[in-house]
C-alpha cells in the first residue's frame, strides 16, 4: 500500500497516512484502492483489535479529493461510479466490527472529513492548522462520500445544513461543541491519546456521548414537522440567494431530505446521483476552474533571496491601512504603522485588536498568539521610523500630489533599495512616480475593502518598475493570503476600469427610466452578488465621482462614452451612499435599506417604468465584458485567466460563469459579438466590440 503504512503497538494498528511525493494527502482512485486493501487487512488480521488513522503530514490529515482527477473524467457516469464506490468503502469502514479512530491534526476537508465521519471516534488537535469543512458547494458540487447523511447524524440537521450549504471552515472547539469531534487535545499528545481511546474501545466498546440538544433542536429536529420546517426555510433561503444560478445547494437539500424521509441508504443513492448530475453542469466546471486557477496563482511566489523582506512600513492608519497591517502581521511580517495622528494610530490598533479578539472568542486564535501578533506592530508619527523596512505601502487619500509628497519622504528617509507601493484604485502609477529618484522601486498595490476579507490584490507595474519591485509586491500579497494579479499601469488599471464601465451603464439604464431596485435585481439575477447601484453606495458615490473626473473619465470620453455629470451632482448633494446613510438607498440605523426615491430627480422623471430584463442585463453586463476585452487587447492584462480571476474575486462577476472571458467561451464569441453589435447600433460608439473579439469570433478561438 503506497498511501498507508501499518505500525502495530500491541493489538492496536497505527495506520500512517502519507501520500508519496505530495505535501498533502488527497483522496484519489489509487488511494481508494489502497484503502480497500487497508480495510481488508484490518478486518482479516486477528491480532488487530482497533486501528488509528494518523497523518504523517505536518499540517494536513486529508485535504479533500483530487480535483484534477475529477475534472479529467469524461462522463458523469464515471463521477457517479466514483461516488458509489467511495460510499461503499466508507460504509464498510463505518460498519467494521473493530473500532477505527481518526486522530486528526491539520486540514480535514471534503472527502477527508467524510472519511473521518465514517470512523467510530474522532480525536483532534487544537492546533490552528486543524480545520474541518465540506467545501464542495463552493465548487458547484455536493459531498459524494456520505457527507450529506453522516453530517446530519453527527451534528444535527441545522448544524449540518450550515456546513453543507456554506462550505465554511469549522475550527476545533466549534467542531467539538457541535459533535463533529469527540475529543480535543494538544497535537503533541494526539497519538498517545488516540492509542488510549483505541484500547478502551477495543475492550469496553464505544463510550461516545450523544450530542447535547437544546430545546429548539429537540423541537426542530425531533419531529417530522420540525425537520420539514427547517428544510423548507433552507430551500427558501437558498433560492433567494442563488436565484437559480447555482444547482448544487438545492441538490444538497434534496439529498438531506431524502435521507431524512427514506433512510440512510436512499440518501446515499441520491447523493451519488446528484454528484453525477452536478459533474456535468457548467457551474461546476467554472467554479472548479476558478479554484484551480487560484491554486496555480500561488506558484507566482519567487524564492530568490533578493525578493524576500521581513518588515513593512505602512503609511496611513485609516480603515485600509489597518486592514493591510492586520493581514501583514498575520503573514509574519513586522510592521511599522505610521500616521500623522496619534488618534488615527490608536483607532487602527483598536480595529486590529477587535478583529483578533473576535477570533479568540471563537477559539480560532489563542490569546498568546493574538498578543504576539499585536507585538509585531510598531506605531509612529516619525518618518525616520521607516528607515530599515524593506517595503513601504501607503494608503492615504486618492490625491496624486499627496502621494508624490509621501514618496519623496520615503526616498529621503529609507534605504535606496526600499520598495514603495501605492495603494490606489485608479491613479496612474507612472504619474505618482514621475518625480521619484528611483522610479524602478515604485509599484502599485491595489487592495480591496475590507482587506482582511477580500481575496484579491492587483499589483500594478509601470514601464520603469523593476522585476525586484514586482516580485516583492507579489510575494507579500501571496503571503497575506491574496490571489495576486499583475497588470500594467493605465487609467483604472483593470478592475476599476471594468467596474466603471459596469456602473456607468447602470446609470444609463437609470436614465432610460428603470427603477433602482429593478436594475440591482436584474444584475443579481444575472449572477452578481450585489447590484451595481448598491455597489456604488458601498464604494462611495463621492469616490466614484472622483474617479470619473480623473484619467479614467478622460479615457472613456475619448472612446465615445458620453460625459455624465449625474453622479457628480449626487455627490455634490452630499448623497455619498452608505457612509452618509443616503445614496441610491436610504440606510436607517435599524432595519433594512429602502430605495431613495428622491434620487430620481437627477435622472429625469420621477416616474419609473418596466424595461426588458434580459436586454438590461446584456446592456450592463456586456459593457463590463467588452471593457475586459479591451484591457486584454491593450496589454493591461497578460492573460484572459488573470482577467477572469480578478473580475470574480475583486468585483463579484458571476462566479458560475468562470469570469468574463470564460463567459464568452461558454456563450460563443460569435454570440457575444452579435449582441455587442446590436448594442453598438442602438447606443453608439461605447459598445463598439473590441477587435480581439472579432478575431476570436472569426477563427472560432477560445480565450485561454
């Protein structure tokens, strides 16, 4: 057995999991074959009274299934056979007459957690690398190894649905609380504790305690009426959130419901059939493609010694500066946080402390770890405090002269090879670096708000940016847990530019007479998580107006996109969006937001009319898609794959499409070209299709 080694300690078999030539253990067809042999060995060896599954990988137990192997399957029948075969094996494990204990340290996800749930007892370490989850829904799939059935048995219906429908990670203490894990211990004592459990189970039988149920759980899960109520509400929530674009959550609910109504075996059959069905969906292919692209993105990291730094200077202690500092210290960097105000520094430190304390409360971080991380921050109002850092990131107001002044101060006080990164969403990096002594050291690092949660970092390089500056910015971003896209300098770079095209067109539809809620709901139905006008409120209407006044607005005007001062008029009226409690929507202190109907006076008549939804979706959506094409055509993007990643992770472009370029591939370049030509004829030059689309349509080429 290549994946397993058995080491006996008396009548206990310690099974060491260690996938050859891989940093992690994953489930695959060859691993399952080995696992079948392992079960046979445990079953047939009379000397073995109990077994322990223990990983030799430092931070991983079993990190899910081999996604690339899954993608290589030619038919959904193969997927169904894989699921059915896996379920048969795990059912054999669960029904084995000898106890098998999962001794878990590190990531235990997807099929790995399904394997653990089929064991008779689960003991896990409290290490921060130990996490549990069923993330298949994020890949457009459902757990195909009994996860929809065993999770309900172990943690109850409501907890199981939370895991199955969100795919979120569960940390050790929460896992113990809900009954997913039976026992927790420090990782150094894990194996010895598992041996004791194995000896007890082998001689005395199971001593697992049933999960404690509160009164609400007893009512909602202990009766058919209660279970049906929970499932009905879950189905309503899923339908509202997915708007029919993601089939996996509803399939998961089907499997759970069948298992509840018709029994465990019927649930497993439904699971295998659902697994096969989802394998063939475009949503699944797109979401897995996105996942693999994010994994490949990590390979951008440079190992050259000259590309490594250990300290960062952060100028600006506002919301963005605090967020960048937080992800930087979590990545292991020492940070000098510099601001002109002690009050600002105190506010930033309070924000970071609060974020970490929430993790401590959830037991996802220890008190000692929090305190050690906070100690990595040095606060200062003195420019000279940045003297020895390897990289300075500034996150101040979007003003070119101010950023130039800060850059000059850094060059006067820091080493000649210190990299300077400006966090800007639209200002050209070349203009910021125009007066620099060392323009090769200047790079853009465009973070998205809120920094600790948003997964994208857009690194922007000019013609003068050195390879070292680009590599250091990229390395830092990857260490911070970001997916990093490197783009060339230009107005709005990539993400702000295509977002501006989207929001500009939403404004035009508003001027055509559509209501605010109609526009937002139409684009949410198309697949965006947030409507474009809601997004403008979140970004800040004053910020959008500022961007429109700059280089990006000038470029759009040259392209035939008419100058539109309506957003500026709204900003002048102090309607900034959420931060001023009023924009396209009104944001009360309590309760839900409502449409601000007074805003219609800036867009013609206050009377609104119904427009054709599919036509509006094309008008707004394809404005963004065509802008993405122009960015690739002009060399702002180096690849279509980068464009897909950035549009989804930074702006919420419908993930189930795979991104703007994958959307073109799935629809067909000719189809998209026809739609753009129709829009060009109706609305003018701003919809003129990018030449690169004509080329791909003519030669029937896909964007890769």
